C-alpha cells in the first residue's frame, strides 16, 4: 500500500508536518526509530506563536509549561558586566517529552499512523525519484512524498548531499534543582576562545541557565561552531569532551558556578543543535523533502528550532495540497525549492544566518581582552533596562 506522505522521525518537524498533512486530507505514515517520542530532551523553551495554538489548541502550552519568563540577562566574557532585557512576550518552559507526546496524540487523532521502533535505513528510488523508504525490519514503505524529519544527522539528508559538518554545533546540558539565583529570567554567558585555562583550544561558546521555577533549571553550554569557518571545525569539542567543559564551567566559571555549583543534577547529556549554517536546497532528489534539523532550520541567534519546524510543516503541507502532488519530477522539485526559498520561515532563518555568522566570526572567533567586551556591554546596557 502506498501512502501520500511517509515521514521519517517523530520529532517536532515530523509530527507537525504529519498533523498539517493529515488535516489537509492526506494519508500519512510516521516512522520513528525509538520506542517513545522525546527520548533525549532537546528544546525545552519556546516563545509563543500562533502556529503552536493552531497545531495543539489554545490551552496546550499553558497546561504543559511549568514556568514562563520574558526576562533575559546577558553576561560579558568573564562576567564583569551584564545587561538585561524584557521581551514583549514570555517564553514557555516545559518538558520536551510533554511537547512531543502532545504532538503525537494530536497526529493520531487526525488519523496519522505513527509506527515507533521503525528506523529508516535508506531511501528507495525508481527512475531517479525517491518512492519509498526501507525500515530496519527490511520492509519497504511506499509513498508519493517522503519527508526527512530525522534530525541533525539524517540518513536521508546525507543521501541528499547535506554536509552536516557545515550545519551542526555541539551542545551539552544538565537538568538540575536547588539552584541559587537572584534572577528569574533566562541567563546567557558568552565565553570567548582562550577563557578556560584547562581547555586550550576551545571554540567560542554560550553557556545558559533557563529557570524552571522552584529552584529547578536547565543549564548547559553550546559551541558556536558558526563562528568558525567550516574548514576549521574539526577540533570543536563534542560529546564527552563538551560535558567535561560543562563540568568545568559548573565548578569554576564566575557567576555561572555561583548559581549552579550546589545544585542537584538529575540529567546530563550531550547532543547536537544544527545552528552553524543552513542547507538551502530542501529537496535534491524528486520525491524527497528535508525539513527541520535535517537542513539546519534553527535560529542562529539563540538555537530556537521548534517553532521553525512547525511553520515549515504548514508551508510543506500547503505545497503538496495546492499542487495536488501525485508524482514528483525535477520540475516540481525545483518549484518546491523556489517556493521554500521565498517562504517567510526560510527568509527569517537564512536572514539570521546571513547577518549573525559574519558578526560572530568577527567578534567571537579570537582572543580579545575582556576590557573591550566590558566596554561594549556597558554601552549596550545604557540602552537596556537592568531588570
Ligand atoms: C539540547 C538542545 C536544546 C535546545 N533548545 C531549544 C530551545 O530551547 N528552543 C527551541 O526552539 N529549540 C531548541 N533546540 C532545537 C530544537 O530542539 C530542534 O531544532 C528541534 O527539535 C528540531 O526538530 P526535528 O524534528 O527536526 O528534529 P528532532 O527533534 O531531532 O527529531 C528527529 C526525530 O527523528 C528520529 N530519527 C532519527 N533518525 C531516524 C531514522 N533513521 N529513522 C526514524 N527516525 C529517526 C529521532 O529519534 C527523533 O525523534 C534545542 C536542541 C537541543 C539539542
């Protein structure tokens, strides 16, 4: 049996795409390699956006969120200065699993078939088109359209020519309780190369603390790989090495350590967030469309990818319905890429990469004496409230 759409991956990209496609009357199958959604806690903060309500209903985020904050504080390298902002809308802070399970249950209500424990191993091609996928059990799932939503190291993305070294940035995080903080908003710590004596060649990084209320928090560090030219990213620490850096920050880094060193850690893990660059062709083989982390659809400014996956899901489903897609060819594939590159979400994300990466490379990819940053922070602080 051939489906209208087969989606690889039950993360926010895959499930949001499934919901919009099913609502548009398409027959959708989602294949997920894990036995449950949201196994590794990925994004757990999100600013409000009408697309969330459209997908999940008006009360869903209020029900799963255990904190909301519009406050942000940014510390200069070395933490001698900070400035604070209050955003117009408060972000939600929630458990990743609650979001993915919520998306899954809406998808199922809309008639989507979700098969857990089904890893996509390879695409199936016929006459130059992708017409299905092979799963770990050796079965072929046929479909008119295959959507790759299997994340930052997508098997289908690699077949489409995506070089994940150009996109991916390592991230490590802990979930903890008992933090001691004088500030109820999200906090960001800019760490320039050469700051940590124990790690000679570390890249520029951002450490963060996201408060969950009652002294609980998500805290971690992400490497700013986007500040490093792609050819020189081979030495960026990831996995166990980045966890060591996080431990070091936890124990020694000014302000960050003061707030966290006595906290009880209930989770620790390292992963990847594709915010170092974007792959601009969402389709390189007719019949196969990439979305979400598979193409780096993440805001370079703060690592927000969830809302982007939802917005692109709506765009993708509309394209399939408006064009009555029954069979792909190269002309239709090129039309998809063209329309994708004119979509609001593509322009928003690619615009951030275009503006921010050169600034990050200029300011953060080298040793500066702290005093120059302190001065900059003082100037920015004069234009912002010290909340
Ligand atoms: C630690 C961390 C913190 C983050 N914080 C934020 C944040 O606060 N706010 C925000 O907006 N964004 C945040 N992000 C980014 C955000 O989580 C991602 O951009 C978003 O989850 C992308 O969704 P996705 O569905 O494309 O990929 P994923 O969420 O990675 O989902 C991919 C799914 O595909 C499955 N899969 C993988 N391979 C296969 C296969 N071969 N076959 C079948 N299934 C497969 C995986 O198991 C997974 O379920 C964070 C990311 C990380 C790692």
